[in-house]
């Protein structure tokens, strides 16, 4: 997986996610699309900054990113954006 370098790449990756329809996506995949590091995304999820993911402690920290909520966030639907 490569980090998205342009808005067009990001939009293409979001469309691919929508078509593939996985229930959840990995932290590295979401971070690549957002253009941030996985560590930064995990920290933001732990701090409650991202409404699409949750983190919980088991033997090690585990993270869950819901694809539908991630897509809505990235398209700004949570603040009235248009798909």
C-alpha cells in the first residue's frame, strides 16, 4: 500500500473501498489514505479525535475502523458534505 499523494489518488482509493465493501479496514490502510502515519492515526483514535475508529486494550492495543464510518468521515458527510 502506498500513501495517497494527491486528492485524486485519495478519491480513487475511497471509491475502491466502497466497491470492495469490507466491514472494516486496517489502521495502515486508513493512514495511507489519510496521508498520516499509522502511529498518528492510532494516537488520534485513542484520544477520541476520529469518530470512525475505536481502540481497546487486550494483550496489546487493538483498533477497529468501520469502513462505512471512515468513508463518511473522509467525504465530510458528518459535517454536511456531499458524497
